[in-house]
C-alpha cells in the first residue's frame, strides 16, 4: 500500500518536474545559448545534458522502477526540449534582427533545413533556387544571409583591413589550425621555384595520355592525379606518385571519401564537431584517417628539421606549432588539388565540346611563336589561353558557394542595405558570376570577353574565383601556372573529343559542392595531333 502511495506521489511530482523543466529550457536559451558561439562546445553541451538526465533518472527509479523512471525521465527531457527549442524558434522567427528578410520558413529557426537539402551535396543548386524564389537577399539560416548582389564579393573580401571575419566553419579542423588562420602567401618571386614540380608532373601526365590515345578515358582521374601529385610534392616534398603508377594513392582515395562529409555538414559546424567526436559514419572515419595520415607525413618531413622542433619545444609551443603544420598540410593539399583538377576537367569539357576553341588556342601558339611551353612569361601573356581559363573559373568556380564571412559587430552596408552585426554572409560565386546584369550572355562560354570583347563584362566585381583581400587564395599564381602549362602542352600535342556516347551532360549535372567542387565524370578520346606541330 505504502509503495503504491509513494508511486502515485512520485508520478504527481513529475508533473511539477515537467513544468520546471519547460521553464528551465526557456531560461537556458534566454540566459545561456542565445549568447556566443557553441559549436566548439557542442560535444560538452550534449554530455552535460546527458549527465543531468542521468542524475534525474537515478533517484526516480527508486520510486517508479526502471521503466517508469525512463518513461517519466524522457517526458521531462521532452518538456525541457520544448521549452528550449520553443523559445529559440519564437525568438528567431519573431524577434531576431534578420526577421524582415525573406527566406524559407524553417531556415528562420534552424540550419538543419540546409543539411537536409544538401544531403546530395548540391548546395549551388539550392542557392540558385533561393535566388530565383526570394531575390538578392535571402535569410538562409537563423543568423545567415545569402546575398546575390554583385557588390557582395568585393564588400566581404576586399582590402587587407577588411572588417569581415571568418566564421565558425573555419574551426572544423581544430585542434589543427591551417593556412586559413596564419597567412603566408606564395609570392610571384617564389613561383619560379615551383616550375619544375609543375612541368615534371605535367609531362608525366602527357605521357600517360599518350599511352591511351584513341581509347575512351575518364579524364577526371588524370587531372586529379596531376594536381594531387603536385601538391604532395609541395606539402610533403614527396609526390603521391599517382601519375607514375597510373592509379589512385590509398590516402587520396580515403580523403576523397572523407570529403563527402563536407557537402551535407557544411551548413552546421556544431554537427561536424559531434560527428568527429562520435565517428560512426564511414565518411567521418575516412576524414579522420586522412587527417592522421597528413600528420604522419608531416612528422616524417619535419623529423629531418630537428631545429624546428627544438625551437618550438624551447619556446614551449611544440604542440601548437605541430598542429599548425598538420593543419597547413591538410589545407594545402585539399585547397590546391581539388580546385585545379576540377578547373582542368571543365576546360577540357569545353575544348571537346567546341573544337573551334582548340583551334584558337593553337593559332595563338603559332602567332606568338610559342615553341617552348616552358616559357611561362609567354604563357601568362596569351590572351585566348587566359580567356579560356578565366571563363571556366567564372562559369565553374571551384569554390561555388563556400567562403562565408561574418559582419563586424557594428553591422555593415552590403549592396545598399544595412546588415546587422555578427551576421553570417554567404555570396555564392556560382550564381553571382553568371548574373546577366554583370556578364552579357552570362551562361555562355565566351573567352573573348576577357580580352577582345570587354563590353561583354558589365560588372567585374562579380568575378572573384580566388576570393580577394587578406584571405585571397595563396595558390592563385601557382594555379594559373599549372593550368597554363597543362592546357598549352596538351593542346600542342593532342586532339580531344567526347568519347562515343558522351555528351558532357554528366560533368555538369553530377557535379557536387563539398566546399570545393567535384565535377561529374567526363569521358573523352585523345588523338595524336595530326597537323604540323608549331
Ligand atoms: C583553380 C584553382 C583554385 C581556385 C579557384 C582557388 C580558390 C580559392 C578560394 C576561393 C579561396 C578562399 C576560400 C575561403 O574564403 O575560405 C582559396 C583559399 C586557399 N587556397 Fe585556393 N584556389 C585554387 C588553387 C589553389 C592552389 C593551387 C593552392 C595551393 C598552393 C591553393 C591554396 C589555398 C589555400 C591554402 C587557401 C587558404 C584557405 C583559407 O584561407 O581558408 N589554392 N582558394
């Protein structure tokens, strides 16, 4: 009898507990979670909630039994969650400074809508839709505006003292830090020293293609092997040897699988932290293995530079310096490989699609008397070659939507509108650099607009494939050098056409956006050039 009374009393007590839990949820939002950034503490926050829950369950089980305690405990947790998320949703929908901007209803409350929309890693398509539906200023997250106004790229990036900062996403590699936090650019003067790395690998690429002339090949892998081998040499002083061996290196395969994580998880940095802490997904495990692999290669490399370790240890910063080096190597090889390979794939897509473009490049080589492709000064000055490269960078920017920035605390004017402080700004290059208001026939491939038809560029501000300002791409000059050399030398040696059954549609339709983009497969046939070589 006593037990039954106790049980009824306990159940009644949980009504009070649920009401309190609901209130605590609201207070937690209003007094704690509304302030600051929480992504780096996401795991600790989840652990703390689980611990508090366990503390409630334990004494309750004495009166309610294990099943009853679990049942009531879950309802108390639900009451807390309702208070917390209810308060968050009401605030974000009705009171947030961005409440007047249009956008999807769910986006006002949570960025998880974006994760769901990006499960197929097609963020650039999602952004294009947003633009068509809502216009130039779209609220794509509780605290995020996506702005399609052509001034945006210049406003958020340009200038060494630009007040916009890099937001939470850039913490994803922590505890490693990379070139995105400390900056040393590859100077044009140093560029000459990278030439042998580029030319040796590009010549190896030409040999590999020569072995396959007349046969249909998936050209993607060749350009990826090339750019990864170049970056392996740059980051670890050791090529991955893929061009020589004619196959993928296991670490790069792992890394490319790991990058699949980036597409869907990019919109919500805290989710990435949780995924890293509880690596149940295959792609997360691959990403972590890849990080570890890069760290080991860097360890091997610096073991020959014991002075560096000695200096760091003496100044009590060994761990910090090592984390920076590990982060650097990861940032370098991802940022430098995927981008160049992706651009090369699209350049050859257009050359196969429009044979006249191949001819124009050859005519240019002939007119300029370009017999030695190692003449980088001449390559840099070829108008059509660089027109082709720029036009591909415009139509297919290798970072199509990524590179968000945060407005300074006092707010900032963008595209004629005032944007509140600490707002995340996304400026999707994919859409902006195709705007008809900025480029005549914006969706068409017209390399001449970059030299003989400047009237076809109405607003150059819409073109920033390497970003701008203090955080512009450190590899820009190297990237141009790689592309100029590879395109010129392959064009001088081979004809290229679509393989039987290929129409090039897949290379565009199957493209994925994983911060850097990856194209769909492109099948082409290379033939030895038949006319006289210049
Ligand atoms: C077609 C080729 C390339 C394109 C289109 C490209 C584009 C970009 C863009 C847009 C950014 C800024 C990203 C941001 O705002 O977070 C960037 C950053 C960066 N790029 Fe490149 N890049 C290319 C090639 C390279 C190469 C060859 C290297 C290697 C030397 C490289 C290394 C980096 C690094 C280390 C960063 C810094 C990342 C950061 O600050 O977050 N990139 N690149």
